[in-house]
C-alpha cells in the first residue's frame, strides 16, 4: 500500500486548500484555517433557518430552494441567535457551496460534538437522492437538515455542526488489505474482527468505577452550542450503570456509551463508522462517523483513544451485553499524507478519549 502517493483516496488538508483556491469550494465568508481538518472541512451554518414539517430530499433534477415552499412552516433569522426546538425539523443553508470536478465525490457527516448531543444533522443537495452523499461533479449549494432529538439548542451563523470529506475513486480498504495494515500497525488493542470493515464492540464492564455511560434526560433546558465546558452534566444526563455487564436499552431513549477497543487511525488513512447490520439488534450506534488520520495514534498524543457510541434503540427494549459487536469502521487510504494529524497541532477535543460527553459539558 502506498497511500501517500496514490491518486485515488480521501483528500488531505493541503489538497482541500488547493480545491478551495481553484474555486471548487466557495463560501459566503472566507474559509478559516481551523475549518480545515486533516481529511475534512467543517461546514458553517448560514443566517437563516426554515422550520419544515417533514424531512425531504430534493430528488433528481430538482432544487432544494424550489421545494422549500412545500414544507416550510416559518422562517427564522439566526443572526442574533435562535433556538432550534427538540422534536422539530429545520433546514439551514450552509455558507459553503461546491463546484466539484467530475472525478471527485464527497461525503458529509455530523461532527463529533453534534452527534453526542443527539442532533440529527444531515446534508442535502440540489438533485440529491441520498442524505450526506454528494455526487461526482456536483455544482451547487449545500444545506443542513437539523433535528434536535434530546435537547433544544441555541445556534448562530457560522456554527459548525457537520463536515465534509472529499474522495477520488475507490478508497476503501478490502478486508485483506485491512488485515495487512493491522499486522503492520495495530488498529485495535484486541484481536481484530475483520468482516466488511473493522468490527468494534461495546464496553459495559469499566475498569474504574461503575458508570458505563449516560442516558439523556427527557425534559432539559436549552444548550447554547457556543458555550464550551459550561454545563453541568447532571442537568441533562442520568448516569447509566450496568447490571453484570448488561444494560436494557429503552426504545426512543438516547445513550452515550464507549467502545471496548482502543482505536488507531494511522497517518496515511482515514476511517468512517458505519452502521452495523440490523439483524444484530434494532438500534443505531452513531450519528458522527469520521475518524481523521492520527486519531488514537500514539505519536499524536492519542494512545488509547476509544470510539464514543451515540446509541438510540428502536421498536423494542434491547439487552446490550458487554463485548457485544455493535458496529464497524471502514478504513480508507488517503490520496496523500495530511500536513497535520488529528491531535497534533490542532484543537482536537477527543484525542486520547475514553467515555466522554460533548465539549459543552464540564
């Protein structure tokens, strides 16, 4: 494998900057340096939001702006800050737009802090038939669909709830290549389970203490997304304790748990958390799925970084057991090595993490 020289792969920070310089990424306000991550770009909210009555996709050959009147309930000015209420659906134009070359596609995802607040945030485009998937050669605006599930949130223009990753060609590693990479550079600190990606499991038997996670309280106050390290977790979360390595997930409840495995993403690679097969249980384990080059990488200060799981159970109560497989990581090669790694010279909030709430909590 030669990810540093391959033309196919996920674009690193310096090539993203080159894309912007060439006009493939444009914005209402200039991109700031700290928007550019090792393998992605943070996207910023614009100045207006629409409260809409239902989630929607534009559909082939149709523009999002032309469909807003079908779903709009009212328009909200975000310039002085506005509350997006729990249980409602909103559409916000993003500051960034794209004019991708024909050989470049993109994938969007919620940022880590967004997922940990149970903010369902997805990107839609003109002509789009899938959430968060942007076709090669796409030219047009980007929109964020935001649905606060557990907490109402206060937002302002410029806040970054989602991010975008660019790739050329086929970048995902086969299971054979993934096994070879693990043999050369261990990707987890346990025996790897490799089957359609790198499997990971849930930790319900902590070495220290008895807390295995948190469960969101059903009736809490507003979280101002601009306030970091501000909120008392007890006002928004109940501690979750396991009974002999087991928890019962309630339908509709939201949980923060953690992977049993410590994960490493070497510098020449990126990873994305993929949903696990539905036949293992009717629950979702993530909203935010990007792992940047350097996550968990010891030279970048990340030895022992675990994956935080944003869990929502569907349909029926489900008994989750310690060590049960709940998801998988898809590793992709980088088109070139990034100039900076996650946690190295960046304000990376979750490098070296264990079980951890979003950065808004003390």
